C-alpha cells in the first residue's frame, strides 16, 4: 500500500483553494504530516506611490503586512483542521514565483504529495496569468493531486465526494 508521510497543501486565501483540504482527511495516515503553505507574491511598490493604491492600509509596508495576513489566514485554517491531524503546520513564503516556491519547499522538506485545486482559468486569462497548477505539475518531483474546479462545482450540487482513501498497491517501475 502506498502511504504519504508529508502532504503539502498550497493555499492562496481563496475559498476555492480550500476545497483541497477534505482530501487531507482522505489520504491521511497515522504519523503523517500536513503542511498548509501560502506563497505571498509581493507587489513592487515604488517609494513615491501610495500603498492604498494596492489595497493596503495607509502607511503600511507591503511585505510584513501581507505576510502577517497570510499567517493569520493559515492559522485560522489550521485551527479548523487541527483536531483531525496529529501534525499540521503552516508556512508563509514571500516570492515573485509562487509555483517555483511551492516546488522548492516540497523538495527541501521531503514532501511526497502536493494537493491543490485548479482555478479553472481558460482563454486569455490563462494565457496572461499562466496556470500555477500546470507549472507545479511540470516541475514537481513528487506526485501532485489536482482537484479540478468542475469537481468542486459538482460537489456543491450534492453529488458524492471522496470520503476515505483507497488502498493503492505500490507498483514497480
């Protein structure tokens, strides 16, 4: 049976991304670690530009403010899931390359599964913004479980969702 010892859940603060979290319960085994990660993509704010133009409170510096917001968010999410898992941690990383930061974190911390939700962008939006999920899929050195947005929309219509993890036999490669 294949078991995962350290699963990484990259979250961006959106309710959509949090739909990956029920899968933690499905794949979790005794002794496993769960890490909730948020990558803060810091805006470059020229010194002569008012931070309020970027949605920040007047007189704040972007880095500490946005990182503190991310830590508060992850703490809230962790507290909602804390009782389900023996080991759940949070990490905030600031980077201008979120997908690269996710990959680097997973490589440096012995992550053996990444679980994330697609945002379902298509057309021009995907072309301009790129697909972070696609970038992680291409560069990850461990399995990536991708929860498609359309599955979340199906779940919200009352159709069944994954409740428990099946025993997956290991196969030789």
